[in-house]
C-alpha cells in the first residue's frame, strides 16, 4: 500500500493544457505537481488536456515528486470522463486524484468506487491511488469531518481560498489577504483551523491553497507563514518563484530542528536505566517530559523529511 504521508511542502499547479508548462514543471524543486483539468483549463481545451496529461505522466521524469491530477468537480459533466481517461491511461504513473469543490462524503465515496473499478479492470493494485479533497465552499466546510473519513484513500484536505471567498461573499478580491473593514483578527483563522482539525483527527495532511499575487513574494511569505505556523503540511504554488520560499516555510528552522534533536537525545537518556528512568528532567533552563518529546518528534520528522 502507498505511503499516504508523502512530502507536500510545495504543491505546484500546472495547467493540463500547457505542454510547455508541464515540461518545465519536471525540473522544478516542488514536492508535488498537480496537472489541472479544472479551472486552469478552458472548457474546449479539456478533452485535449486529458490526452496531454496521460502522455506526460507515462513519459515520466517526475522522480521525487508526488504526481496528482485535478479533475473537474462533480457538479459538472466532465468528472467521470476525466477520471476514466486519466486513470485508465496513466493509473500506473499517478499517485492521487484531486477532487475540487467537494461538498459531501458521497462525492468522495463515488471517486473511491470508480477508482476501484478502474484499478480492477486495468490490473492495477487496488487502493493505491489516493484522493485529495478540496474544501472550497461553506457546504464542504460544514461536512469536512465526514469528507475526511469518507475513504481510506484520502491523503489530504485542501483549503481552496479563492472559491471559498466567493462562496461566502467575503469582501475581498485578493486571495489570502484580509478583507477591508475586518480589523479584529485573521478572517481565515476559523476556516484554516476547522480543516486542520478534520485532517489531524483522521491523520491526513492539511494543505493550504494558492496565493494569486505571484509577483508579491513578501505577501506570499506572510500568508504562507500563517498556515505553516498552525501546523499545515504544505501549500500550493502557482509560479516557480514561490517554490523555494514555500519549501523553506514548511520545513523547520535549523535551530528548531537542532533543538528538537537535543530534546529527543535528552529524553532518551533520562528515561533510560542509566539516566534514572525519570519522567521529566531539565535541558538547560527548560523542563522536558513526554509531551516535549511528542512536540520534538513532529519537528524532527519534518526536518528529516526535508533532508536536514
Ligand atoms: C483553488 O482552487 C481555490 O479556489 O483557491
Ligand atoms: Mg478552486
């Protein structure tokens, strides 16, 4: 069975209709690439894009990257053909299908069953292909717990801020930035936390969506820093210039990684026979115990995954 916790600090969006951008994406240092059949593809371009995506996945060159295809949402007429064409054509070279604008657990169950049918028909390993569920409107957020547990294939819950802002009539046109007039906190805090709780409760990854001002790297860092600080696993990138900042912000800082490793070493020592089998001890001026160890394990795992 696939490892559902793949590195996803940076998830690069690539229009499935652009051969040029697909070719460029292969050489970029993003942890994940998703080839898009949804909003980045015009309706008339979608049939051709399905073929371009199948060929691009089968040609390879994606080593070290999680390979994902975003299909159209289930209120459209395109979804089933997207899934059947892409998975029949390139299911052996694909890690996950991303389903946008998920509103109910039934929609995830539909995708799970359809994937199983295709896997059986094609002789692929049943259950290997994962599902990424995008939460992009109020209905999806209200149903997020059921969505997160709707299939063992679920690997990530993704916040889709642009569609979400439109769906709740938020008074801002700049995705991720605070709406004018709301000066008492972060207007996204509840949504981000709600998604994070649903993801963590069922042990899947939480991913933040896009920042559309692609030339504003300071804005990208500010907005990305918020979800990274809460504990999100990664964020979308729309432009190569956002990738390095994204990878850095979703990796621990070197001093935090070193500190986490020191806590783990100290904990091992004071809970051992030689260290007196104690439950808590001091590391410099800091008291550390079992909870400190758990926090250190999170930082250490993220650091090791980032090659620190
Ligand atoms: C992404 O799909 C978004 O709507 O933000
Ligand atoms: Mg969207």
